C-alpha cells in the first residue's frame, strides 16, 4: 500500500519547469492558515470568552502601509466560536506581541497595568523635579544612596567569591600535593621491589664464558674456519642451587657445552705436548718411529 503522505514526487525526464505558466493573482491575497489565539479575549458582540490557545482556521493578509523598521505587519481574521462574528488582530513587532484590532477586546492582564503605572510614576516624578529643585536634590540623594548600597553589596559578593576561589585553589593544591606524595611513595616501593628482584636473580643465575664447540674439518679452508671458531667464546647463563653451597660450574652446563670444554682441554694438552717435543728436537715419523 502506498504512503498517505508522499514526500518524493516523480518528474519525467523531459520535464521543463519554465514551460509551466505563471498564475496571476491579486497583489495582496489572503491565505488560509491554522493558528491559536495569541491572547485571551472577549467577543464584543456576544460577550463570549475566548481563551489563549484556542485553535482557529484564520485568514492572513499583509497590512498595507504599515511596517516597523522594514518588518511587515500581518492581520488575521477569525470568527467567534458562539456568534461567528468576525474578529481581527494584528502583529505588534515593537512590543513582540499581538494587538486586538476589531470585534474583540483583550482580557485584563495585571503585568500590563504595572507597566502603565510605572510609566505614569516616572512622568510624574520628572514633572515634580522640574517644579521643585529641593525635591530633585532629595531624589538624587536617594538614588546615590541606593547606588552605593548596590555597589557595597556587589563588592561583598565579589569578595566572597574571591575567598571561595582561594579556598578552592588551596584545597586543589593540597589534594595535588597529597596525590604526588602518594605517587612518590608508590614509585619508591616499586623501585625497592625491582631491586630485590634483581638481587634474587643475581643470586640464582650467573653468566659463564664458554668456547664455541669445534667442528670437524673437511678441507684446508674448513680447518682454518674451525680453528677460528674454536678460538671464539660465548656467554652462557646457568642457574645455581638454592642452598648456600655453590656447585661446580661444569656440572651445571648442558652436555654440548661439557663436550666443548673437554675438547678444548684435550686440544690444549696435545698442543702443549707438541710444543715440548719441538723444543726438545724430537721428530715424529710417519710410521710411528721416533728420530732423535
């Protein structure tokens, strides 16, 4: 089922809005609008009360020859709910309100009477001051005293606010200092714990320098590379026993490292024997004969 209120309309591809003829109507035509009564009023014909917010189907038009600094003024036509008499009112941009024009009168509104009374009192005071200089001096003295009282009250409020701000700043500073002290204590505790952990690690583990395991030579170049590799050493981390007696480092090494250590010791012993024979002038024959 299609929508009751369709927002999208279909326009054919060959649609040209310039071909639509313009409708010629009157210059100031009335429009039918739906509105609510902007103020409570009473019909002048039958005396029926129309409360504020009553909905009407009204006619709206622009008032000819009237505006307020370029702002248009609109007139609305409604009918009484009882006698169907025509009632008109128009906008009042100067006072940001509406003004009753014909067929009804606004109900009593006390704040409007207060404004009128204040205006009348002001005019009467100005007239009295013009005719009586002493009264004008007395009024100026009263006004000056009132202004001084207002300034004193304002100064007290400012001083109270400044004092509250200082107290708040002191409280914030104390809270910040306390937070920094707590944070510093936490950092100190963390540093002590890290130092204890490092000490435990140093007690349990130790680093030992071990030679690289030798490789079997295949060619002359291979023999040179193996000799260079045998001369190199590497660092191995081993774990000690938990008791106070420190064990032998060789017993803690893995089997490949033990083999490398034994091979290095054997090669060192053979090399020392060979150096001794060379110093004594002993030559080793190919078939096992010793020549002196």
